[in-house]
């Protein structure tokens, strides 16, 4: 597949590197020679040019392009570039946008007619992930499919958890959940019956919504009622989080920039207090009663500052911490320092774009920050390999596993005797090496 990416910023560069690993023909275009000057693989070709220039798009070979992705920092540039790319021959276009209104279902046809097939807003996606993390604060990651009937969650298990030191074949009789992966230090394991759960593992479960209390007990967790939230950094993500959180939750935003603080105060609701100050200052945290906060969310542009602020918040007794960590190298550090949840816009955006590359019916894809893996909701096609035999006879590759299935609207946990039927929605957990294998089973 030939893909042109317009914009060599953080999202564009990460996407180019990620997609090049899948043997895609990648062209990365930007107006800045400096942004294009980074270590690249032989599979990425860089083009110095403007994605809104007809001449530059033609030079890049837009006529023979399967997909054009506009991910510059400017929404208008991305939209214009997609419209031009569509009319010049690109088969599919995707634009990064800032305006949530563009993403409304009733507006989709309008933009498709203009030549913009799909849109993503990384900040909105990040805000939704934060809301999910606050919804079930006892988990590291939380994802719902089919209106919440099927759940994927990542939980760090402590020594008090009943599942610790158990082998999976000891737990196989529990059809109320399925363990799809274990993250142990720097290794992600797609487990088999002989694998054991150890203290400190991040264990990924799939389960149905009616079994959450049972799972909570099995992992030794307790419910946390989120009523007070402190946010460090008045970013666009912070604003979107405030818009989506219940008005019954008290929110404090700590913003170091004075002018920005005044602008924020004009935009937020009555339940939000904006404070001009540095959230890394422990004296300020004490002054603002950080010990009374149920959750602390660090959303500045500095990954190190966000991680350290969350560590400080945990030391003050805050139950749930969430850090925006845009530097991929620091994600493992955040996990070792016991940061509750991590948000990375690059990975979130990549996950949503990734699904357009799979030659299968994919509803959604979610990147699991801590696990270096992804989970996808796929639809089993008539005649596809996944529908031919029961799961136990499939001999699935070691780097993928099936977690759950929605059959005729009913959520079920996958086990050996499960036989996937055409039209079923299947939750697939896979390592990055398994993308093409998934296509083989589902296309």
C-alpha cells in the first residue's frame, strides 16, 4: 500500500515509522527540511513540499496513492490537503482536526463529499481515554465494546490478589473472564495454560459487564469514588476532559501561564476552579489540598514533569494518577514508578489510523501503552478462516489471542469450544508482529 503522510510532526513521524514496519510504501511530506531530518528506515521516503500544493502533491505521486493522511498541526491545512489529494487521485484520505463538531455523525457525509473520508482529533481521543480511566480507577486501562457489554481491562496485581501465583490452567474453569495478556517488566506475554501470574504483573482481562465485582475481588482491588480531580496543565485535552466530566465532580486546573489561566477561567464550567501556579511545586499542592483529591491528571507538554508530578501526588495519597507521556521512551519509566494510567496522543492517533490499513472489517483499534500491543474489534466475514473451526482447533499464532465475542448482541468470553460465526464481533489482542496474520484469519 502506498501512503503519503502530510506533516512530519510528532504524530506524522511516529506513524511513518510504525507503518514502515509493515512493509508499506511510505512518503513523509513536510515544508520544513529540519523536521524531515531524523533517522529513518529505507522504507520511508521524505519529500520537502507543501501538502496543500497541487504541484508538490503531484511530485510526491498522489495519483497512485492508496491513502493520504494529513496530520500537520493546522486543521485547515489538513482538510485542504485531503480535499486536494482526493481530487488528484488518492483512494482514501484522513485528516487530523481540532473541532469536535466535524466528528459528529450527521456531518460525516458532508465531509466525505468534500473529499475527507475520515477525521481524527487526538486531543478528543485522549480526553475520552482519561474519562474511561476515571470511570474505573482501579484499572490501568479500560476499554468497552458493544455499549459496554464486553470489557477489556489492564490491572496491576499486588501480592494480596487471589489470582497471584496461580497458573492459568487453574483459572480456566472460570468462564467469567479470559486472560489475554500479561505484561511483566519489559515483556508482553500472550499466555497459555502453563503461564503463571506473578506479583507486579499487569494482567489484561476480558470480561462481561456483569462480572466486574467478581474481577475486582480476584485482583484484590477496591472501588474508588472519584469526586475531586486536580489537573496540572490547562491544555486542550484538559478543557475537553472538563467538558466531559460530570458537573458533580469538583475540578481544579493548575496552569503556570497567567494569561492562559485567565482564558481558561472564561471557558470552563462552574465546577472548575482555575489556579495560576506551578503544579510541580509541592507547597502549592499542599496549599490546594492535594490530599483531598481522588485523582491527579498531569497534562503539560513536558513528559518528565508529568511523571514526577504524578509521583508527588501519589506520595500525598492521591488514589488515581494519570500522566500524559508523549516521549515513548518514558512510558516504561512511568510504569515502573507506578503511574496509574498513561496517555500518549501519538499512540492513540496511530491506533485509529491503523484500522484503515487492515484488510478486514475493523470497528476500532486501541493501542495498549504499557503492553506494546494492540486490541481490535473485528467482524468475522462469511467464509473467513476464523469461522471454519472451533477456537481450540485454530492453532492461533503465539502473538495473538481472542478475548471475547458479541454474537447476536450477546457478549461471551472466548474458550476452546467457541465457534466464531459470520457477523460476530470478535475482540482480538495481538502484538505488533501479528497485523498481517489477523488479516489472514478475518478477511
